[in-house]
């Protein structure tokens, strides 16, 4: 079965004119095409499984699609947030949600066996009446379909308070209800229990299915249902993990209790960016990369309309999101690590020069070149970033010499560090974010602690 494109954006449905809350009414503007560089967040590999409690591959794919593409406007984000809030408000309806006793995939794939052009009541009656094998095969499928649809209708859709959802999605819920009601499920369930499901009823159902397939209603129902289950799965995760729906404010970037959701016992940090350029320091293993991923993940998920791993989040709507944390040499393109950094930075600046509101993260920027070049071009970069006050830049570094920049001394560039304390020669990692600068250098301490200096001593050094 070929599924049609999902009917969103359905903000333009004429019959709903005047019924849609103002905040959902889209301005007639050219849609924003968001620029993304977020592979380092590992959305598909690490984040999708957190949200995925779907019951079939089709709904899992719908969930993957939701996570794969940020939305184009704040209004679309608010709309998706309110859909998820509707599911959360109806949480009691889903507490026993399960379809292990129904083979939904079997029912869905059953419709692929229906060849619409060759179906007629007479042909079906003849086939079922004279072929016991054909009759029993189709009978089993039809019974499974009716009982599945009946469960979806009675146990879930009919119990939903549609008023908890935004008006546009409530229309879709009512559409699914009507689709199932058209099958007269209670009547056929009664025929099953009384053992009175005969050829006549089989033909009726087959013709009803054919009608729905021809009109495109069947494909639309499945499209809506798989998206429905994806939303349900996401809302369950939001409840279980106590995630927060972000607020949008073009003049503020604030995360309270931010953390990375794949960690078992994460340290939660607050990050309130008062400057567009933010420099992060801290020794190796202190948690700088994890913090950068945590902040970036909150920004990304916020723009997909989902809740984020934080107690509270307030942030601008960004038109470009770039996260460079695990840059490596590329054998395919022939780029070295340094050249990859250069091209990533150029892409961000190209967007910023166009007036695009950018969110960009660079982990240990320019570590792919020698320290003299790295210091010089890092200084130029930090100064240049200040040309774009509407964007937000978050950079980690091991270049302690940057501390002497006037922009840092005068707090034009905000400085942060991940705290680490020494107990003797043992580092004590707290993973806590603090304002200021960290000059702790663990390399030599750990080198000496492991006895490497002694092992590498040359007895007769050459002068």
C-alpha cells in the first residue's frame, strides 16, 4: 500500500477558517529552510530509542521522521507541542496500551493483497462460496481486522477527550473515529460471537474495504494512525523522564537542569547565555563534550516540537543549527581534520552573514593544527563571532593563552568551565558547569602519576 503524503500543514483547511486559535494561524511567508549539521548528536542511534515505545515498524518510522527534521516556524512547533500535551492530558486512556495480542502488521499488509479492479460482489461471492480455502483465509483476516479496529475504536479513540488537542489535530482524530465507525464494527463483532459470520458478511466487508482503498481513505487512516502512535510513544517518554516543553524568546537563552538523557546518573547544569560568544574550558575527561551535546540536544529537540532534557528551557528560534563535536579526517572527501573544521566554520559564517540566526557549537576548535596557528586564528574567530549578536556560539578550548584576550578580560566573550578538583594527584570530576576560567592541566599530572616520566628516562642522554 502506498501511503500519501501526510496532510500537514493543514492550517489552510478552508472549513476551519475562524476555528483555529490565532497562534496556529500561519502567516503567508516563504517557509524557512533550516540549515543543519547535527550528525554528531547521533539522533538516530542514541536519541530515537529513548522516545521509541512504538508497536510496529511503521509507527517507528513515523517517529524517526518526526525526529529527523526540525520545523520551519515557531507556530508549527507550538502546534506539535500542543498535540503532545493533548496525549499527556489523556494519559489515563493509554495506561494499558498494548497490541501484542493483535498482529497489526498482518492486518495492514492484508490490504496489499486486494486488487481493486478485479473486485465485484458477484466474483467475491462465487469465490468464497465455492472455495473453502479462499473463504477461510479471507475470513481469518477479516475477523482479525474487525477485532483490531474495534479495539482501536472502543478502547482508545472513543475515550479520548479531543478538546485537549489543538483544533486541527482534533479534526484528524475525529476523522479516524469516523473511518472506523463506517465499518459497523459492533455488528460484525456480534456476528462473530454468534457464529453467524457468513459469505454475505464477508462480501460486504470486502466491498467496504475496496471502497476505502479506492477513495484513499485506507492509506490516509494508516498514515494518521502510525503518526498517532509515534506521538503517543513520544508523550510517554516525556512523562517518564519528566522532560520540559521549551519556551521561545528571541532575547534569551536559558537552560535549567540541562543533561544528556542517555546518562544513567547525569549531573544537571544550568546555562544562562548572556553573551552571543561563549567559551568553555576544563581539563580532559571533565565532561566538556557531554555538556556541549546536552545543550545542543535541547536546541535541536526544541526545534522539532518535542520536550527537552531540562527542568526549563527558554531559547530563540534558530534558522541554522551546527554541532561540530566529533570531527574527523575524511577519507572519502580527502579533507584533513583541520580542513573539516575550516569548512564547518565557513558554512556557519556564510549563514550568519546572510542574517541567519545561527546556533553553532565547536568542540576544541582548531585542534587539528599547530598551537601557534590555533591560537592566532582562534583569537580572530572569537572576535569575529561578535559581529553576529543574534546568533549563539559555544566553543570549547584547551588554549589557555586565550585568557589574555581583551574581549575575555572585558567579559565581551563569556567564559565557562567544567569543574574538576585535585585530591593529591587524583582528579575529582564533578561535571558541574561554573562561570569563569579553569587553568587546571591534568596531562602532566596523570603522565607522572602513571610513572611514564620514569619509564621514559634515558640514562645517557645525547647533549
